[in-house]
C-alpha cells in the first residue's frame, strides 16, 4: 500500500538514467544498477515507497 510496484526493473533503470539529477550514475553500467534493484525485489516486484516521490502513469 502507498507504493509503486515495479515489475519491470529495466524500466526503472531507464527512468533513473533519464533523471538529470542522477547524472553521476551515467558512468555506472546499467547492469550494475539493475543488479542492485533486483536484490531489492520480492516475488519479482520492486516496491518503491511514496517517500521517494510521486509517479504519474501516462
């Protein structure tokens, strides 16, 4: 409840790399970030709490 349920970690990686505020990560391989996020999944779902911001589906 009150979280974004991400089932495609690749989409989250692409989103992270699209943020100008995350420019420091642009030199980090995407696979490295994906591996970190995959370790945080539960039953194939990455839960992003609302504390990290609001997402709007389009």
